[in-house]
C-alpha cells in the first residue's frame, strides 16, 4: 500500500467517517465485505467509484444496522497491472461524498460557530472602539464580524434545506427532530420573523439618514455612521433571505408532489430493531 494511502488517506477519511456518522469501525475502505441480501437491498447504494465502500458503511450506520469487524489476513497483490485507484482524484471524490452526506457536520456546525462568533463580536463592537492589548478594534473589525455572521447564517440555512432535500429524496431516513422543528418553525412563522427583521433594518437605516440630515448632509464620522449602517444591512439579509427560501422550498407546500418512499424510508422502522440473525454487514 502506498504511504499516501496508509498514513494519510485511509486514517484521515476513516476518522472523518467515525466522527460524522458514529461508525465504530477501524477501516472504512476494507475491500472484504459480507452482508445479507435483504440488508444490501435496504442500503439502496448508488455510487460507482471508490466512495462505494464508504456509502455502504455510512448508510448502514444511518439505518442503525449492526456492523461487525472480523480479522483477516492480507497477502501481497500478485497482479501485474497497475491499480485502478487514482490517489488524489478518488480521495477527493470520497471526501466530497462524506461531506455532502452529512450537512450537520459539514455545514450546520461550522455555520453555527461563525454565526454566534460574528453576532457576539458585532454586539461587542457596536458600543464603540474596543482595545485588546495593543490592538484597537473598530469599524473594520465590525464589518468583518458582520460578514462572518452572514456567512454562518447562510451555512445554517443551507444545511437545513439540504437535510430537507435529503430526507425528501430518500438519501437520509426520516428525521423526527426536523419534523418537530417544523411544527413551530412553519412558513408563517418564518415569513413573520423575516418581515420583522427587515422592518427593523429599515427603521435603523432611516434613523441613520435622519441623523445625516440633521448635519446638513455633510461630512460624517465613519466610526459613527458605519455602526448605524452595518447592523441594519445584516438584518435585511437575515430577514429577506429565508423568506425567499421558505416560499420556494418549504416542505409543507401542498402543491409539492411527494415522491414514492425510498428503501430508506420504507425500512426505517424495521431495521432500528436489533437483528435476530447475527450482523447485517460484516467488514
């Protein structure tokens, strides 16, 4: 095995898989697999490249199938032809698949961190210049903090609607947590919240214009005016963006045709129970 696979690719991708999907196995890429026919049919596998092996483990973990590792003895490959595996191309395809299949870890978690950090820093700087050691944090830092909050918010929204799409299309099993969330965060609540944020942004911006008018529309101190303008611009984005997304993607839209249930949906209740005949998947 090349050193890139043994010491970099295999350990790194296996660690990501264990972290993202909770699969307690030591090697995501073992080529020796045994499984029951009914378990294989429930997995509904689609990939055609190197990521096929990981798709099997990921879906088995999501469906709570039992996976057992059995020690094997490997011998040196006796084939004369070069391997079909392309280290960097196939490794990227594999990593991309693992990231896209876990919007919570790839999008929601980093988005929440950026959003909380950006909002907190913006609120701290809204009152004026802050000094940290030898650094003076002012409107430039406020602008960066606002941008971080917007990026984090975008990631959170994208993660939620990616999860909705994955459940709808059968890539992920049904999510009770998502269903509970949409009992309260429905279309009307989202539109009302977005409208309130947009109106608040407009009010703050009008107040900034009135302040400018009081000075005869002349030169202004940017350290003051930027603190009046940056927050309402951010609030506009936070309010307007989800309104458009909800109108086009809300799962409660009665006009949206529901697709037929996928194998993941049909078997979700059955496979969560402990198997009666040993392991579903062997590695």
